[in-house]
C-alpha cells in the first residue's frame, strides 16, 4: 500500500491550517503557537535540505520531522552549553537554513 501523492502545496497548506486550528481548539493560542514553532524549527530546515534530493513530497515531510526532532535539539543543546539557549536555538536555525541553501547551490539535480 502506498501513500497518496501530496505534491500540491495548496493541499499541504490546508493540512497545516487544519492542524493549527486543531491545536488552537484543544490547547488555545499558546498550544497553536507551540505547534507552529515545532513545525518551523524542526521541519522546515530539514525539509529544505531534503528538497535537494530525489524524494517524494510525503517522504520529505516525514523524514524532515524525524531528523529535525533528533538533530535540531542536539545541535541547539550543545551550542547552548557555551552561549545562551535562546541564541543557540536561533543560531542553529540560521545555520541549518544556510546548509540548505549551500546544498541547493552545490547539488545539481
């Protein structure tokens, strides 16, 4: 059994909006903002990195979530040992976005 293709960005946007509405209805505004932060910090940088490779849309989303849950906190934690954790989170996010743009520049499909 294979997953249906979700190559349409409008469909992904609708799913993200429904997810945020769900978290808002269950946990309120702070829960919605926490879910949005998890999506932005954990998924987006690794999705942009995996976008350079020949993967399906659903594979990129799932892999980026699990890679992000493992690597983003680890990098931010170890960097946070030397500087403030808020700054470490910001630097980790910016560094991962920079890696995604460098990978896009050097990896030609």
